């Protein structure tokens, strides 16, 4: 009996090991046990983005189709994130232009709280990933096997004093899926456009990877420079999501990865924005210092 039990335990242990290796079972704050490419890859995501080192590029504008359509969607807690899968019904939104090499179809959307990418060392409270695959490959799994097969569009959310009403419907669903793993709830009247900044002319571009195991590389990243607003209360709704072992998923971002030999490009929007809290603080320090310097110079000369 004891021998049979021991054999059963060995089988279960081997199964768990295989699941880890395949990237099916993994945890945040446990990156040393993520699948091999996550540790050995050299073009991984997310990365720290900086204005001063990004190379300026003049990409043609994005061409988005179907982003304004209204869909019925399913939203679920997958144990690592809150995921939205709209029912596209042969009317799948597409993105092209903006320096993308192909036309990409939307697959799904999911969130990271706090943000995975940082801009000028500022980490935002929320980051949305809109995952797309090159149309020619037909689906995400096939597209992952090819360089440039997957394109992720990232939207950063920054804190605002009030709840953002436009995106409020997802929070009503979020509350109902916090404890229910892989039990999708219906989300009516879902419009992707409400989740992307109205000015999406400015963005960072680089080649990286998926930010969860298996960390497949060859992913084309677009991170809009303009942010969307979100309240502290709305962010807290994400933080109450529970993982597979029923602990609260307080945050679900992967650590920053080395840039290595890659170049980050930036397309600057023609519309100027105070982009982030960090930038605004820097700008206000400069705005304070300049009159002080002039005052000292003037005083010394008079
Ligand atoms: Zn993601």
C-alpha cells in the first residue's frame, strides 16, 4: 500500500514539474521557477522606457478598424489577471500602420496592476494589454511561433480623483469574479475604444516578449505615451482578485528585463500632454527653479 502511495506521489510531483516547464502553472514573485525562455531569453519584456534614450521615429498613423464596435464579451479571473474576451462574430477589430509590419487581429485584453512597463522610472497603477496576432497566422498560438507574429498594444492608466465612468461597467463584473476562478461572466456593450487614449498618435515601440510564461519572443510592443484616467478605488477592485490558492493577487507585474542590444523607438504625438505624475513633478521643479536662477542673477548684477 505504501509503495503504491509513494508511486502516486512521484507521478503527481512529475506532473506538477511538467506543468511548470510548459508554463501552465506559475506565480508572480516566483520568477526563478518560470519556464526556461523567461530566464534565458535576451529580448524579454517588460522594460524600463526612457524619453532621453528612445530614438525618435516618424511612423505613419495607426489604422484601427472595429475598435469602436459594440461587442458582448466574457470577463474572467484566470488566476493571474482579469481577462476580457469579446465575441467578435466575424467582425474582429484590426490594427495596421504605425510601423507594424502586418495587419493584426485582436485576440483578447487583460490587465496588470501595477504597470509592467515604466516610463522615466515611474510605475503606473494599471496597464492594459490588448493582444493581437498577425492575420495570416489565423490564431494566437500559431502566431507566437513567428517573429512579428504577435503585437501587444499597451495602455497605461494614471490616477485621477474620480472614477472613470466610461470604463465603470468592467468594475461591476470584476467584483463578481474576484473569488471565482475561470468562471466567465457576461460583459455587455463592450467597446475597446473606451479603453485607449483619444490621442494615440504618440507611442513607444520595441521588440520584446510575452510577459508571462512561456515568455515567447518576437512580440512587437506599442505603448501609448498618453495615459487613461483611473481612480484609486477602481484600482483597488483589481487588487481583490484571488489566485488559484485563494490568496489576494495584490499585484501582477513581471520584473523589468534588461534591454540588451535592443533599440526603443518613440513617436512623439504632435499634441503636447503632461504625460505622467513623474513628468509633471519634474516640470514643476524646473518651472520653480528657472525664476529663482533669474532672480539670483538679476540681484547679483544690480
Ligand atoms: Zn499582459
